[in-house]
């Protein structure tokens, strides 16, 4: 499988309270990309978690679900302060992009309309146009949520990846081999998995580590 895995230490769209312990227990596994969300932990604990990731040589991602320019900028400044490598999510704002570019943080904003329940919607052609416009501005990639799309999910993935050359992270609800094989087949740069590792999706009643090992094995089985 060529598509990369980003392990998100998030459960139900919040950073898990025991994220640092989980990371220390699994950092030896062959996963280089790790992240968490901007909510769920006090800032000192987030700093400790990011420091542990950076010390272990991991590439780090902050996923932001905020949409207003003010909130997105606040989290962009947080990402710079802590030293993240990437920000994913947010609705694109010129000011946020200019700030992240100035501070050498890679940016993968959302396209489409996003709702509080985690779902997304929007016209596919308009999302493709968004992606192309962001690419022209120099944005490094796009966060796409096809498995939370209210329309035809694979149609969104197929058409967006075919029409745009910009790298794509697929986020949300990747919880089985079929979906993993799909995101790999359309040329996705990376995909995120979070809640499925906490819910015992890959090893029923198994630990976070056992589920992550099973997920890595599934990836290895996809050619």
C-alpha cells in the first residue's frame, strides 16, 4: 500500500485524555505520521504530547475543525508555537495561509461544506475548483472527507483525485480494508485513522496497540 497512514490520537473528534501513554506504548511501530486535534486536552498536556512525538522523530499533524477566520488563526498560531509540521482541516482563509506559509507549516485545508455532526456536503465541481484554486496559491494539499459526504462518496473521491494534482489526505470513517484499498487505489497521499483504533474495530476488545498492529497488517496486505 503506497498511501501513508496518519495515526490520530483522537476519539469522537477530541484528543484522548491518555494520548501520551498511548503514544509511548506504540511509538516503536512502523508509523511515521502522528497527530491529534486542537480540543480535548489542556495545552500543557498537548505540548508534552507533541514534544514526545518530535523527540521520537515523528512527523506531526494538528487537525482543526474550526471554521471562522478568527478561530482558524488562533489554532494556526498554536501550531506555530508548539512546532507542528502540518495543519489539516479548517476552512481556507487567506490570512491563515499567509501566516502558515511565513512560518513554514504545511497546510491541508478542507474543501466543501462541513457540519457540526462531522458530515460534509457540497457540489463536486465546486470542490474541485476550490482544490485547484488552493493549489495555485501554493497550498501543499487538501483534506477530503468522502466517507462523510452526504452525496455519492466514491464519486467524490474518484472525481476529485482525477481532476486535481494536489496531494490529498482522506479523513474520517476509514474503518475497514475495503475503504483503505479504495483510498489507495485513487492515489490518496495519506489517510487518517483515530476512533476506529479506540473502538476495537480491527481487533474486537483489543487494546489500542493491538488494533494499530492489525491496521498496519491490513495495509501491508493491500498491493
